[in-house]
C-alpha cells in the first residue's frame, strides 16, 4: 500500500458535515464557520517512546491522539468541529491502520467532528492532530480569568493515569480491577467536552490537566496574577490509590502525574449550585478542591493543614 492508497481507502470518508465545503483530496480543505462564533484552533502530538509504547494497540493510540485534542477544546469551552491528522509511520501496515482508523473515526463520530485533512510521511511513529472548534463570539474560556475568592474545581478523578504508568513500569503495584481501571484512564481519557461548554458562562478560568495538577494550576495562577490554596484531602482520588500507593508515590501521581485530561477551573462561590447542576447535566463529577488567593504562589495543605513541600512541579519535557 502506498500513501495515496492509504488516503483513498482509509481516510477519505466524506464528512456528512454541511459546513465542510471541501474535505480530503484537494490541496486544502474548505470549511464555513457559523456566523457569530469564534474559531478555536489547537494541536497536540504523540510520539512513540514518549507518549505511547512501541507495542501500544493502534486503537489506543488513535483514541488518545484525538482525545487529548478534544480535551483542549473542552478547556476552552469550545464545540469541536474539524480535525486534521498528520502521521509519520515507519510502514503502512494494513491491519494496524484499519484498527487505528476505526478507533479514530468512532471517536470522531462520538464528538461530532469531521476529519478534513492531514499529511502522511514515512518515519519514526508520530501522530499529530490539529483541531478546530468554535465558541459563541467573545465567550471562550481562558487561563487568565481567575479572581481572588474563586473556588478551584476539578472534574473526574486525578492521579489514576499516572498510577497506571507506575504500575506498568513495575514501580508500583495496584490490585485488579483497580489496575485495569487506571490503565483505562491512561489509555482512553474521556475529554470533558460537554462540561467545558456548560461552564462557558460559569467559570472564570479553565484549562485541562495534561501535565499534572500543580503545573497546570500554576499556569492559571500565573496567567491570572493570583495564588491558590488547595486542600489535599479534598482532591478526587480513587480510594484504592490512597490504600495501595506509598504516600510519596501517590502524591507524585496526584499532584504532578499528568495525563489526567480532567478540567481544572475556577468560579465564583456564588455560582456553586449552578456549577454542580451543570456537572450533573453532563454526567460528570466535579469537586471543589480549594480557593484562589491574593497571596501569589500555590499552597497545598495536608489533612492537618500543614503545607506540603512540592518536590517537582509537574512534567516538563525539557526538564
Ligand atoms: P499535498 O501534497 O498537497 O500535501 P497530500 O498528497 O499530502 O497533499 O494529501 C492529499 C490529501 O489527503 C489532502 O487533502 C490531505 O489533507 C489528505 N491527507 C493526507 N494525509 C492525511 C492524513 N493522515 N489524514 C487525513 N488526511 C490526509
Ligand atoms: Mg502532504
């Protein structure tokens, strides 16, 4: 199979989306944005050996490269619309590509996005997705809007994906079925797209957690010129992680682990009931973990109220 067979037989499924005036097959796609909406554009890539193992299932790689991009749209409160997929592959293996594409298109369908283009080259395995979404004009969520006195919220559970990685690397032991549950969190993150859109008029600042709670919350604090106090015992952590991981490993996973793809956001305490109702409507759990302070910096306090010393902020590719 050559590059053109791959594009023609695996990728060129005609999107049903009327806003796609021209899809895969020309030099560029043509899309028509809705009047009164701003476009949000982002991209994220996965490298073999860094973001996924060489023997990773193609379905998992496809899911993750799209899910992490959908998560960026969620963090903006955007409705995801279109994606471009660029792939470097050492060879075009029909079986592998079929599984990859089926998984990719299944997630596209679930979130109502259309694949409109991309690029394919030979090389060490790399997958990049560029995603385009939209928000009502002027309304996108940002990192820079946190205000003193805001509650800090997080969706779902955090630390599970990092715990799975520790387990897979043989550095920690999780019992079944918790290990499988955590592996699922690592390989098949659920982007909080509906919640993001529901928070558009409720949250003051938002972002998704990809590099660990501390690191990503610090981005919100820096962008907003504020600080925060977080209570460790309020963090939504699977009970099994508290039971089975040594404290130092658990803290590393929960506070600095990364790969959670949960939403981290701030909102006025006056909006608490509305935030909870929005989350219920999206069938997503949310949890209030602390508050925004005028005092700069981030304090995480343990159950006794003592500040926890944070050994490493989060995951920095160049650290
Ligand atoms: P060009 O030479 O202009 O870069 P290509 O031959 O690379 O064009 O691509 C032909 C068409 O196939 C284009 O519409 C491109 O967007 C699409 N395409 C190529 N690779 C991919 C991919 N991995 N995923 C989606 N679309 C792709
Ligand atoms: Mg090309």
